[in-house]
């Protein structure tokens, strides 16, 4: 069975009640996955396809579910520990889930209550390490 990813989502935009606290959470939790913050500015930051900025009086913080890919079970476990240490709240300790055989994941709530998951789908081979987008001349 093949799974194709990288075709549906261009980016995800979250609004944070405290962008500094939220940046710290994602910076520490995603470091375990080897994914750094790629850009930042006053009141915002970006990590690959994830864009986060500050909520204001007219916009409430986001409440969504995001699942990040982990390279193995140990990385899921490390993500869980890092996310809790960075201010996340337990929403499901690492373990196998019933979604499909080999589905191993953990769930934490970020500082705004977003349900953040790290998941390993079992041993697999990727066709490429990432999607490369280059402007045409």
C-alpha cells in the first residue's frame, strides 16, 4: 500500500494567545524531529508549512489537530517528553493506536489547546526526503 503526502496542504496558520510562549513550545518540541524554526519576525514565526502569529482582540487563538511525522518510535517518545518540558499538556502518552497496524503516536496540547501529535506509521521507504519547490524561470 502506498501513501502520498504533500499534495493537499500548502500551509497551516495558527493564531497564538502568547506567540513567545507558543514559539518556545514549537521550537523545543520540533527540534526533536530535526525541524527548526525557518523564519521569524515581530509577532510571528514559521516552521516549514506551519505559520503562527499572535491573536488579537478580533481573532481568537486557533484550536486544531496537527500531526507531525516522526522517524521512529523513539522519536515519538522524545517528542512527547520535549513537548511536556516546553509547557505542553499530556493528551495521550506514546503508544500504539488502533488506526492501522504499526501506528505509534503521542498527543499533547500546545499552550493554546491545539492537539499536537507526533506519529510513526511503521517502517517505510520515502520517495524523497521532502518536496522541493523551485520557481520556473
